[in-house]
């Protein structure tokens, strides 16, 4: 199951607009896609779940996908969300 | 795609909410608003609601989800709905969901091409959505 560790770059954290972009992008894939922060996990296709994580700026999150198009999903989501999320340096 | 009709006692409130919805969910989801009375006071108006329903139905092939601010808007909505006969009436669903959170969640769900039932379920989830960060 491919996963990617990311740091939230957006100074507002993962707020409504990028979270909505995330859901819209994730829904295009068949795989189960999740965002994990610490021991909590949210379905990336559910805006309620994502906003419920209340992800703060500069926090580390893990983007993970499981399914037939999981590699493509991770690549596409990382590219789409690059303005908000960066890879840890 | 499913469209939304937002009903409030205040025109200003639903105009602002429509802007928020467009920012978050994008411009593909049709959003009709009916806020205030015909003479610009606070309140609700059956003809304004009916007009918003009609235009949003015309722009939304997947049906329309209706959200209200307060229960008293439901009386004007009931009157407005009397204008609609099947099959149009069957393409309109009304939800108990809270107006602001429900509209945002419903619009994002609609924007990914979800059905009216899925959009309504998403809006209803807003009632139990956490807002304050969990420590």
C-alpha cells in the first residue's frame, strides 16, 4: 500500500477549500484513500472526515491508498495538492 | 449534477453562503438562493422560494437539495412546493441539515457527481460534524 509523508504548508492548515479539492480529486480513483495524522485516520473521499481531523499548519500527515489505482492516486493527489502540502525536507 | 437551494430569513446570509459554497465546491454546482421577503425585509417568501427552486431545477439534471436556516422557513417552503407537480416535485428533496455546514458538505458531494440521496446524506452528516480541534 503506497503512502506518502507530507507536511501541511498552507498557513491555515487543511482548511475547507483544499480539503474540498482533495475530496474532488480522491473521488476520481477507485482505491481507498486515507489521510492519517498521528493515530487518527480520515477517508479522503469524505469532507466531513477530513475536516474532522482539524489538520494544523506545519503538521505531518500521511497520505495512503489501497486498491488497483493506488499508485496513480497518490501521484495525482500529491501533484494536485502541492500548493497546500509539501514533502518533508 | 445535483443543485442546491438555500433558504434563509436573510438575503445577505444566503448571498454570503452562496459565495462560500462556490469557493469551496467550485462553480459546477447550481446554487439557488431565497432569502428575505419580496420587499427586502427579514423573513421568507413562498414566491421567491418557488422561483429559486424552478431555476435551480432547470440547471440541475440530478435534482435539487433544499436547506433551511430555521423551521419557520418550512411554512413558506411548503407553500412554494405546492407549485410543483410530479415529476419535478420528485426531483426536490428537503433536508434537516444545518444550513451553513450542510450547504458546504452537500455542494462538495454534488461536485463529484453524487446522486441526490448521497448529497442529502452528506448534508445530514453536518449535524454531528466536529468544529473545534480535538486536543
